C-alpha cells in the first residue's frame, strides 16, 4: 500500500502527523485494525450508492481512532463517486439542535474526489451541465440552437425538481434562479443564490427577490434543503452523501434544555434516515462510550437510546460490524508499533529505515503510553507526533543522530490536549500542604 501513495500525498500525511493532526487524505496507507470493518462498510456504501440510506454510530474512547475511521470511510465513499462532509458538533459553533447551522457547516465542508471543500458550486454547475447533456442525448435539440436548448433544459429541470418542489419550493425556486443567473452571466446573483442554497445567512434581499424567496433557513427548512441537495448530487453524478457528525459527546456539556433539544433532533434525524426520506444519505455519528451509556447522553432520551442500543460482549473480536453501533477497541502497544512501521515506510528515508528499527518503535510506544499513565488508548496522537517530529525528522537530517542515545522523551503540558493532560497527571504532581 505504501508504494501506491504519491510523494505529495506522503508529504501531506507526514506533515499532518508532525502537527499532531489526522491527515485529510491517504488514510488507507495508515489504517491499522480496520480490516474487519471493510466488508460491512463497503456493503453500506454500495447500498447508499444504489439509492438507499444508512445510519451508523461509532463509539470509542478518546484516541481510539474515531476521526481517523470516518475520514478513512470518506475516502472510500469518494472513490465510489459519493460526496462527503464532516461536521464537528460543538456547543457554540455547531449545536445539533439547530439543523440550519449543521446544514451550513455540511455545505462548507462538502467535498468530492475532484473538488475540495466547499464543492457546492462545482456540484451545482455539474448539475446544470448534466441537464444539458441529457437533453442533447435525446437528439431532439441541436447543440447550436441555444434558444431551443435552453427551453428544453428548463423543461427537464422542472421534471427533475418536481419532487424537490413538493417538499421545499424555496430550494427549487433558488435552483431555477441560479441557472438563469449563470446563463445570463450575472455572477453576483449566482454567487448570492449559491450562498443561500448553502444555508448562509444575510444574503442580500435583492438576490433573494430574483428567486422569489424570503428570509433565512430555519431548523425544519434545513431538513428539506438536505433532501434537495441529495437530489442535486444524484443528478450531477454523485449517487450519495456521507455525512459525519463528529464528537456528539459534546452534547453532554450543554445546558439541560439545549441538550434535550439536541438529543431529540438527533433522534428525529435518525428516524428520517430510516424512513427513507433522505435517499442516498449515509449518516455517521461518533461519540465516546459515556455519550451512549451515560445519564447525560443518549440514555437521557429513551427513544434515541433504543435506536442506538447494541449488545457488546466482553470480547471485541465478536462485535458485529453490521450493527447500528460499532465499537473501536482502541490501540495497544502492538498496534501502535504497527502504525509506527507504516509511518516509517511512508517517510521514505533510507537513514530512517536503517536507524529506526521495529524494536525502537515499540520502545517509543511503550514510553509514550507510560508518560500518559499507561493509557495506551490516549497515546496515538502524541506517539505519532513525537515519532515524526522528534525522531524521524532528526534521523533524516542529522547523519550522527541516534534516537536511543540522543533522544529523551518529554511531554510538555502545552502540547497536550485536556484528555492527554489528565492522563499524564499523577499523584506526584499534586502539592499537599504539610
């Protein structure tokens, strides 16, 4: 797999790890322990591409690889032609009980295999182009007859938008106006209408008047806009959308009234997926076990808890990858070492290959976990950052550098997250008044 990764993508992956971040691309080259999910996920992706809809919940402690798994899944989705978007749920920036905000973040993060975020404009333009190609394919209109072509495209657009207009006439009206603005070369109006279709607030009233729409998007309108977006994606050659709602455990930190609204919004969204309203949608949420099992999370709303309920045994080997909720067991020293070997291979340096052997990778994994109170599950981010920035980079640049002699692992408080900092704390750090 390493040999299949381009030099540029290798650099991007290594640079992300050096910064302590999850890479955005090339995650197949880093995947460790995900083989057991491949078949089930590929079945789900095929079902979504065929017009179905799927909901999946991912659970795992901090550091178990939830974000990595969803981005790995997004890569597989985009290779099948699907679009993908990852939305970070947060109390202030993206509260789950305000679907208009979630939809706006979705569009801002929308990407395809060809286009990075936000891919909305290329998708809209691809939709218009696909309509023209479908009209020309009938042979009833000549390509050089601009007036007849425009009329035929308009008629076809109305047929395609019939279902959308039934549920959200405003979305269909804005699409019609967008196509007209693009055809007329009115780029300012087209930009404004694209922004309004993407859920952006404060679009100029003059722009909205061209489409005959009023106001900004609200919670319920956002669900209808999501339907419309799925239709446009499908007609522009993208059979579906993978939507990841990451870190839903943040709901536990909200005020009780906001938390209850958010949990109910999540329950509503899950039910809509299961009802078939969002054909072509693969919805994934990620959260910690405390969210799924604790009193301030899903258990607070019985209907949601019932929909997420999955029976996990003590042995993760027998977990069902097809279940509505899947469990990431987290890393061990052995799997961290295997991950280190993959990173060493991606680094592509003869000096690194010669001086950073498997035994040292295991020693570093053990040392990092030890610094974090023996909690290996919390260690992956720090381990990879230390491995790349403090070991591999130095070995590659300095011919005399021997990590066993010249490197002493240290963890500074300012380079750790709150979870890592708590894991690293020990009784010796507490000053007792004597």
